C-alpha cells in the first residue's frame, strides 16, 4: 500500500473565503486556513474546513463537506454530497485531532462517508491510490484501504477494517470491525464478512463461504500460469484437503521449493494468516 503525497506542495495555493479563484465556485465556503492547490476545483456549495489539504488536480463536486484534519492527494474525483473527515462514529471519541488521509487518483461517488481515526488506534483513517469507491460507501474510523480496490455501492466498512490492494467488495457487503480482507480478494454481493479473508480468495454469502479463487482477477492483473498454479495449490491445502490450519500452513510454507516464481505470493498469504486475530474464513 502506498500513501505518499508527492503532489502536495508546501507552497500550494492557500485559498480561503473571499479569495477569488476561477477553480473555486463562488458559493463554496473554503476556510482561509485550508490549503488548496491552485489547480484543484471546488464545486458549488462545498464546505472545506481549516485543517484540510487538497492536492493538485483534485475535483470536488457540489455540496461536498471536507472537514477535520483531512488530506486529499492529487487528481481525485469526488462526486456530489460526499462527506470526508467527519468525526468517527465512536462514543469514546473525545475530540482528539485524528486524521483522514486519502491518496491520489481515487474516484469517490455520491453520498460516501469517510471518517477520521480514533486515539484508540493509530489515529488515522487511510485510503491509498487508484481506488473506485462507489455511491453510499462508508469507511469508518481507523480503516486502512489499499490501492486499486473497488468498493461497490453501499459497501460498509466498520472501524479498524483493513482491505488489501486490488480487493473487490460487492455491493451491500458489511465488514465487521477489526476484520482484514486480503489483497486480490473478490467478495460477492451482500457478503457478511466477520472473519479475515486470505488473499486471492473469492467469498460470498451470509454466513460467509469461501467459494474458490479470484482467478479471473489474477489473470487480468497479469499473474503468470506458474504463479496461479501455486495459488491454486495454497487454496487446496487451506480449503479442500481437510487439514488443520497448522498443517495447511506447514504445507504451504514448503511450496516455494516447488514454485519459486510464486515465493512472494506464498509469503503474502502466510503472513496474512499468521497475523489474523479473528480467525480466517474457512
């Protein structure tokens, strides 16, 4: 996951209320202390708070509210009626200056809500780069969303959820707090995710079931037949041979000898399983 903001220049244009700019609609309310790059575009009736940074080329549609300590990187497209940086929906929150950090080239569609973090975690909600976040998605406090994900309409991420790179979360899916979804996972429509989903898997349902591998997604991303063969073997060991989790992990750990080209994929899955605190979906 990459969350650098090379496009955010310290000398970026500071545009406040009353500052004329052809890129800031006359009805927008931009606090004088906000740091808005001169190439960003702020739509009608937007409200931008004092602790907000908006990078080059980012566009806000009408009626957006960007609040809190929120950083938006470059070339993001934010549709109408989006709320970014509102306080976390956590009763323990006591006004701490927690943050929301959004990377570059993300699409965030209408009525999405992304909240700042809490002091009980790292204090920051993080969204990476090149994500496609569809209408009505909620990303709660302290979530970490990687790069190149797709969150379909009404996907709902509770607090402290992590979603890995290239994951696809189907519409109306709910993800329980503290749950991790691995890279390249495909979760079908209205999935109920309350256990960690290992990388590469395809899941759906309530209760959640692992249906197989996200093979089409891997092929589209250029995974070689050799890498896919190793990932298929990991799936068989985890889900098809009746092994205990420990036995499956031991067998998977031996796979790089047979599949050296997939060593990174094997390490990714083993590290995910080792780090799981909620247990993996099986």
